[in-house]
């Protein structure tokens, strides 16, 4: 396993194609097509498994059975649903912007697929370990948000347009604290390489994982990931009781399936990024002696994160739009600004590594506890004000 590098494997396959008689250009074309088909197949199979898993988990959490009719344990239910979506009629509304309407679901899936390229599944099991991996992920996340806005605007439907407005309000607001949460591990590691951040967390037998050093940053990332992944309690983009499924209401058949696919795979990618930035990625016991364990550690950690996302979605009710926006701008953004400034100052002091970690941990605990206290005081004040406002006065006799 320590010899497996996806780039080396790609070069070997390219050379094999040339040896059997193809020109260099033809071999490159076959490389691209073959790689895209493998990636798409892995993407679809993983999505089917995740859909089944989350539906079963939600059923247990909510005291339901979940899928249990089609196939053993309902395993074939996602395949049956996929076949149904493939056979449903594909409709484009009258008056819709046809190009934008049809391009939106493709871009939604494209942005998630491209994120796979920089996720390190093990030490050398990575598509491309570019030196701006974190910025690369942020850029493609923005493309995903834009695809949802395109879907809402181009559908010629007032409910879809309201869903598009909420895309701008929610996703583009929560991208700010998420960006800070992703940049703080970069600041600590001194590199934007995804694999480099994982390597830096392998110090002191796992104590170097960023979740132990900056727990408040991890909590903020988890919260913003729920919002960016359109998951409860931040699923305002598809609030059925308010905007009748939002930006994707006019989509049917395969185009709706693309949005559904992007939704589940986006959660997996967010879980994988959390594993990489905060949970040590592929780091674990004996991984230096048996590098194949890196893939196992990475997948286990990512599945645990996915279970956490699924559990939260199955448990908590939806927030109001004003509560969600106030929480972002009045709590998450100020907390991340303060933590980013304090972390930068601590790293500039030139202290020993252990001391730096302890100071960053202390700053996380103090700032987050203080912010929670201020949030509690603000909620108490607003509750008292609303009680005075809506409680009628009883006249005295």
C-alpha cells in the first residue's frame, strides 16, 4: 500500500494504452473517459449505500422501521427508487430559462465530484495533492451554492425563486464562518495541502489531532457544515411547509435525482473534510508499519461523522429563518474572528509546540464559553421583552 499513488497508477495505465498501439492523444482521451466513468460509478454506488444507511438510521432514531420490504433489510430499496427516477417524465416548465435550468443539477453534482480530487484517503491514495487544497474545496463549494441559485431563478416559479433567495441568505452567509473554521487548521499546520494537514496531526501519538487543540473551531465547522449541507435544523432551502420544496420544486425525473445525489454526497464530502482537518485523517495506530490501515481509519472516521450528521437531521426540528441568520452573524462570525486573531498571535510568539497547543485550547474554551454566556443573556433578554410585548395587561379595579 505504501507504493500505491493514484498519479503513478494513472501514468502506468497511460503507458499501457500507448504500448497497445494508441497515440499519446488517444491514450489521454481514454484516460479521461475511463477515470470519469470509474469516479461516477463510485459516486453513485456510495450514494446508494449512504441513502439506505441514513434511512435505516433515521427509522431507528424515530422509532420507525425504515426500508424493509424491497430486498433483505430493504437493501434494494434505493435501487428501486433510482429506477423509478430514471423512468419518470422529464419536464421543463414553460417560461423557464432552459439552459440555466438544465445546467443547474449538473453543476450541483460536478462541484461535489471535483472535491474528491483533493481528499486524502491514505498517505498516497489521493487524486492530486495540490498546495492550495483547502482553497480548492472552498471554490467548488461556491459553485455548488451557485447551482442551487441557478435552479431557483431559472424555474419560473415563485416558490423556487424564494428557495433561491434563501440560498443566497443561508449558504453564502454560513460560508464565512466555515472558511475561518477551515483556515485555522491551515494556520496551525502551515500548509494548505490536505495531506500536509493530516501529516501535521500525526504528532505525539494522536494528541496532535486538531479536534483536541481547537474544539470550538470543530463545533463551529460542524454547525456550518449542517447549514452548507442543507441539513436540519438548517434545511430552510427546502422548507416544505413554507416554500413547497424550494429551489428544486420544478425538477423531476433524472434532474431531480442529480440534486438528491448531490445532497447525500455533499454530506459525505463534508464528513471527509472534517476527518481530514480535525480528526487526523488517515492517521492511526500502526499506520506507519501497515499503510493500508490508513484507508480503514479514514473511512471509519468519515462514517462516524456521517452518522453524527444523520442523527442530528433525524432529531432536531427546523429553525426559523431569522434565528438561523442571527445565529450566523451575531454568534458564529464574531467567535471565529476572535479565535482566528488569537490563534495567529499565539503562533507568532514562537513558543514550544505543546505550549502553543495548550494556549490555543485555552483560547478556544474561554472564547466559546464566553460567547455562549453572552448568547444565553441575549436570549433571556429577548424572551423577557417578547413576554412583555405579547402579555396583555389586566386593568386594576
